[in-house]
């Protein structure tokens, strides 16, 4: 095993496709639960608001967890194939930046949720996610600027039209899948 100077955790190819699919599944599940909560005869209509909040937070956590695992296993497979060390200096820096960014995203959305500012959850998430993608971009992956710009544009649209959250997450999921196909 020899040390390399590349970041092993990169968002390209099948990893980006998986993350896009996770965004699509998570947003669909949340939309289904919220729509069912508003329908009288639907089983989700019997759930309390606290359970709906818990399900939303759990879905966001699962999307984050599966996305992180996809990044990790892709990086591990890549490092093993080329016989590189998995944890080099740049990979550790990128990992710490990723963890701090995710903590900031979750903390800010939880604060907004506790303050009752539900209309600002999606724009805040998309804005911070776009900033995180921009910070984590590498010289070889300048195409991530397109995903960052799309996140910022969708954040502005969701700020102006709060009910556009589902469409924004769907567009973001499709953009990740498309980015994965194009970069692969």
C-alpha cells in the first residue's frame, strides 16, 4: 500500500447515481407521509405531528447515512483497486469538512424546525448543501459547480414558493443521477 495525494471519497459515477436515488426515495416517502396525513381516511392521518416530524428527521438521517456509506464504500473500493491508503491527508481533510458541513446542515434545520419556521427548512438545506458541494469540489471535479449552482437556484425558488420543496428534491435527485451518468 502506498500513499496517494488524491481524495478517495469523490462524488462521481455510481456513487452520485446512488445519492440521487436516495434523494428521490427520501423525498417521495416524505411526500407520501405528508399527503397521507392530510387525507382523512388514510392510515397516516391518525399519526400525530410529533410522529410526522420524527419520520421526517429519520428519513433525512437515513438519506445522509446511505449517501455517506455510498461515498465510503466507493472510496474504499477505489483505494483497494489501486492499492492506495484509504486515509491520506487530503481524504481526512475532506472527511472532516464533510462531517462539519453535515452537522451544520442538520443543526440549522433542527433549529428552524424547533422555531416553527417550516417554510425555511428546504431553502436552508439546499443553500447549505450547495455550499458544501462547492467547498468539497476538487480541481478535477469542476462540474460540481453546476450541482452547487442548481442547489442555490432551487433554494431561491423554494424561498419564494415554499410548496416547491418536493419538486426541488426531485430535481436535485435527478441532477445527481444525471451527473453520475455523465461523469461515469
